[in-house]
């Protein structure tokens, strides 16, 4: 037997080590559709508990929207369940192209190509469009999927300090000898909730002859006046060369992602991006749901407006209660706790109070920067947030962190 | 501290510490295991050393372990220089 006792033991020890270090991730089983109120079994085997969800990416509240569910059902009837083929053999339907055209219109780009996920889009895009003679210059806090995609690409790599435009300019000057330069950033940084300075980035890129790639997964559908993304917020629609984004968050939240941007770059992905070439694309049922999502977004801005208002309200509640909240303009509102164990204890106590949040700590965020990331949704009503803040205050008092900043919290709990 | 270590330390502070970062870094501070430099950003340090000292550090030797402190990085540079000189 190849999977010998010794091999098994080695893995068991590794898993045990993660558990001892408090780094073992455990799933919580949800017994209801995704939404503002969900039914959660945690830990496994415990009675199902009704809680307010403050940690999903269901920004527009469309994950279980009746019109989206109905459209998906109709799509299942009209286009079937699966494609049993990759796109370029016999896995492309009319609706795939229709969705790509809808995303192109939403994002204000030239063309779009669907991927099984945005993780796959990021894994494939760099290798497809850049080579050894080129350089990729990324913000140091970009998402892990971009880091992986860059590692798969032969182009040279460099990074700049988070949102530091002077440092980016130095790097652009340093790499003027390369064939092509690409500046890479998240639109909204998922752990901090801050927005990339895309206006400044585009200006630098144009001055130093560089392309710009933005992963707008935490923005598409709701950031910007009409929800097109951070490029709309910063007034640079049409000047971003590549946008990668997801259907797995605000846009219905099922799965799927895309590369959208300059026509030739998208075509290079169609020819060369390995996750596109060697994997089935988004299933027809999801395409049908996503098309309805685009229609709903096109009808008006009520949902993104409500989300913005919810985020503003929640941020004010937390700040007034004395929590240490990271500043920002997105529906990602991190409550800073700095100490990893404290973050886990606070999340556990909040769950007992009926509030579902998760603690994040190293290596997901830098050491000494542990936090609880709260995320707002257009599905939240004021009553949800009023109830949630009561629980936060109760738990905050228990741990004596209200009115305390980094210095006081770390003095009490350590880093 | 010798000049090589001083050059590396200055670069690390300028390249990796954010403004307002109050951590002190010396020749023995763990950079990668201490969370100051991540392996994703390490590549600019390698490129800086190669350019400044006209050496080629083999990828197999540019490990997170070899880049974990200024002292170890200086040792790696010295080793690579010796090999380069030996060939020349």
C-alpha cells in the first residue's frame, strides 16, 4: 500500500500542528439559502442556530433573489445542466456570449472572456499576455490568486508598497528597459476594504507607458455611482487595460469569473489561458442567473445605494461604540483587534449572541493585524445592524476593548 | 556592522517598511519569518543585490531561509561573489 501508516501519520501530524497553532479552518454548515439571516450548524452536530450574517460577499443581496432564482430555473430548462466540454470544443452556448457582452457593457471595456472563477482568471491571464521580456509590478497586498498567477508567468516580477504612488513611480522608472510593463492591483483590497487610487495609477501608467490590470472582485456591481467598479469611482472608465472580476460575490454569488479589457488581450486569453482552455466554463444555469443579475443592476441603483447607506450606518455605529475601525469607502468594515486569539474569541462570542463573523489573522493578514472583517449587504435592514451592534457592544465590554486603540489592546493582549 | 550588511539593511528599511512602521530592524531581525518581507516581495531585494554586486544568485539558493536575516543575506552575497571571482 502506497499510502503507508508512516505517510498517513506525517499528514496527521501536520494537521494536528495547524490545530495546535489555532490555524485549522473549520467549515460551518448553513442550512438555508444565503442571505442576511441564515441558519447555521456550528460546530458540526450542534443544533441549527438562526444568525445575522455579517461575513458574506452577498453585497447586493442577490444570492437568493427570487427573480435570479427563477431565471436560473428557466435557464436550466432551456439550456440544460452541463456542457460536458471545454469552451473551444463544444462548450460554448449563445448565452455565454450574451453574458460576456453584458459584462463588457457593465465594465466599459472592449471584450470579455468568462472563466470558471476569478481565481482561474487570475491564474491564467498573466501567462497568456506577458513574457520574459516584460515586467509585472504589483501592489504588495493583492489577492493570493494574483500572486499565484504571477508565479505562473515568466515575466519579471516586482512589487510596490501598498497604495504608495511614489514607490510605484520609482518602480516604473526602474523598469523602463523592459518590453512592456503592467501595473497590477486589487480595486478594493479585501482585508482592509480600502480602494486603489486608480486615477493616480492610470496617470502614472500612461506617463511611463505601462498597462494596468485591476481585480475588481470586491467592487463590480456596487462601487462607483452606477456600480461599474472602482474605475467608475475614480473616473477612469475606458482607461483600464484589463479587469478581472467575479460572479461569485455581488453578481449573484454562484461562481465564475472573467477577464475583461482590451480586445487583443482578451483574445490572447482565449488562445492561451490554461484555465480557460482546459476546464469547462460556467454552467448554463449560472449564466442564466447572472444575466438576470445584470438586468437587475441595469434597472437602477437602489441596491448599491442601500448598500452604501448600510455601510455608512454600520461604520458610524461601530465607531460611536468605541471600536477601532479601519477607515474606508467600501462595504468591507474591519474591526481591528490585533491579537489573533482575541479575534477568534470575539468571533466566537458574537456567534453565541447570534452574529456570524469570522476572525482573520496571520498569514491571511500581516502579523499583529488580526481583525474581524464585517461585510455589509443590501439585504441588511437597519434592524439587523441595530441588533448586531448591541451584540458587538456586549462582547466588546466583556473583552474590555471599547474606546481602545492598537496601543491599549496590544498592551492588554499582546501581538 | 560591515559595509555589505549596512547596504542590505538600508535597502530593506527603504524598500519594505511602510511609513510610520515603528518596528526596528537590525542584522539579526527575522525578515521573512517575522512577517516584514514576504516571499512575493523578496524578488526586488534579489534583483538589487545582483545588480549592485554584479552577481547571479541561483534561484535554488534564493530561499526564504537564506533571505531571512541581513546577516544570512550578506553571507549569501559573499558566497556568490567568491564563486563568481573563482570563475573569473
